[in-house]
């Protein structure tokens, strides 16, 4: 089972199992990890599942859609080059071990 | 603006008189004459926060996108308790679930249905929705016209709802009648009668699914677990009834609003069809922009603590109502907000509210509406409102035309 490590804004790390095909937002929600809200349930309608993908992993993700890029502008915390909306990152074998940093706030 | 004001209602002392503007949303004659013109007028001319008294009592009204999101997202200040103005028998009270449940418990109820209503879950309904849409179009396409609300706007979402719940399609017309009776009756008796029938039917469906589980929504609710215990009958009832109310009128009001605009705007209709043909992916942005233009409902809360916003001092216990359709016309978020512009930068619309209670059916609604548009426009690209039609809106918590006679 692939794993994702979520690094909270304060530095605490939580590593959890996230099945292939599940998205990184739900990986956090279903494992009780604070720091990702996902209020619209993964529909690119809220920007509250914002995360920063650590550099080593950035190249292994599919490029964001235009809708994701636009919706990121509504994120509450600073949008950086490695910002993504975690509901759009689907787990694959290649992403086993993915590390994402969580922003200071989602709204 | 003449509005029936509940005479016994006392405006709290701390509300400054200059901020009391009784606008009668959902009920005043001005509102009923043209609700979306009314929402535009509020957004453009009224103070961002003001107090209004109507037949449901008094509440602060929020018009700005920012303030609405504050109301929707800040559970420390804003509670859902008592925020849903739906009459209930005080001798047999129940809570609408999950709208009337605050965090942390509300998440436990939502989790039961997350797999069904997630974007992936809802995607499995694509073919079913297309087939239902086409079956409905088949019935009218050769007739040169139809009454849209009964031919398509109402039955399409109701059919899908029945499928999701695990209820028979044969109930479709009855369900439409009940939904209309409950939410659009002109008499209390009409509403009470519809309510009684819905209640009886839901109770029977709950009993049936208790005995015979399946993987549909009612069964999942009935057999769902909260904190390791099964939901009791009252909870199941409150959950199913809420889905009924939330899931039917909203989508059909939205579609009725959209088709009215489409009927009256042939150039824009042709633009949509061209885009649909050349770049089918545009339909997502088109659906989203149309949802922004015609939000159909509101969201209310009760303040838990004193709060000052934009210099307005509100107190614990005050009711607050975000006028979501006006919030969707906030020029600070959407420049030139009254233009229907399919190329806008995507921003969070408030049609599905927001925060932890954001509409669970949003992905389903988007899919239904997008497919409803695609299939109709493919087969009936040109249509107009029947001449001489008077578009009528009725008082109620969901905004849309009562009837929409079309011809082609």
C-alpha cells in the first residue's frame, strides 16, 4: 500500500497509507490529519485542500489543469511554485512515499 | 416595500435603526416580480450588512462573498442550531441531518455518504443521467413545445434522486407532486398534506431498507454507524428527509432559471452550442458560470458570540442570513459580475454554500446540470418562451419560475 507523509505547518510528520487511485486530500481526511479541509469534497470549487509538494516529488505529478491553477489563486496561504490542490493528486505506485507540506491555513 | 412583518417580532435594541431595511427576500412583491434583478439591486446598492425583518422574524443579511464565507466557515462564531427555517411539530421534534449538526459530529454523518457523492462516486451516474435526459426529450421533441418545468426541469433531478436513494422510478411523478406541494404550495393545507405523505413514505422506505439492505443511499443511512452505534430511526428520518428537501427543489429551480435565460438569449445559446461542439471541456466552466448567475437559495446561522464586522456590532443569539445569490454578484470577486462570462478565472461560487456544511450534492448537481444542458441543446438547440407568458415566482426558500412554457 503506498504511503503519503503530511508535514504539518509546525513540522510534525504523519505518514499514512493512501490506496492507489485515492486522492491525497482524502488521504488526510480519512486519517484524521488536520491541516487539509477539502470543504467542496474534491470538486475544484474551494481551494481548501492546498498543499506544497516537496521538490523531489514535483516532477512525478501530472501537470495541474487550468481549472486547478485558477482555483489555486483562491488559496488562503501563499501560493508557491510547488502549490497543488491535493484533491487533484491521485495516488499511483510512482508516488509511494510522497511528501507534502501543509500550509499555515486553509481559510 | 410592503412585506408581511411578523408583528410580534422585536428588533433587538443593539440594531441601529439606520441598518434596518426590510427587504422581504423570498416574499416581498418586488422580490417576487423579478428575484434576480432584486439580488442584483441588493448587491449594488445596499450596505454589505443590514438587518431585515420578514415573516420568519429578523436577521442580519450578508451580501459580500467574504462575509458569507466567514459565516459559513467559522463554526466558533456561527452555529447551525436553529438556522433552518422549516416548520416542525414541537411535540415530535427532529433534526435535519447533517445541516443542523455542528462539528465534530456532523462529519461523522457526512462520512456515511461521502463515497456516493464524491466526484468519482457521482461520475458513475453519467450514462444513467444521459439516458434519463434523452427519454424526457423524446417525449416532447416532436411536439413543438412543452412546459419545461414539468417536462424536464423537475423530472430529471427527481428521477436521478430516486435512483440514488434506491426508490422505484414509478414514484417519479408522485415525488414531483410531493416536492412541489411541500415547497411551492400556496396554502398551509397543501404543504401539510404533502408533508404528511412524504413522511409516511420515507418511514416506510426506511423500514423496507432496514429489512432489505442495498448499496443505495437510504440503506446506507439506515445501516450507517456513528461512533460505533447504528443511527436511530429519528436520525435516519432527519437525514433522508433533508436529502429530499435539499436535493429536489434546488436542482429543478436552477434548471428552470437557466432555461429561461437560454430561451431569451439565442446568441448566448448558440455560443454555448459552438463551444460544446468545438471544446466539450468548456461545458464545465459554462455550467459553473451559470450556477454563479442563478444561485437559488440562502444560508443561515445563529451567532454564538458577539461579533463586529465592517463596523456593525452583532450579538450572540442574533440570526444571520447570507444572501448567496447576491454574494455571487460581488464585484470584488467577479469583476463585471452581471455579465455571463464563460472565460472567467475560476473562483469559489457560493451557490452550494461553503464551509464544512457545503452542499454534499454539489458534484451531482453540476453533473446533472451539465448533462441536462448538453443533451437538450444537442437535440433542441432553438427554443423560446411562449409569447404572452407571465413568469411567476412564488414565495419560498428556493428561487425559480413556477412554470416555463417553451416553444420551438
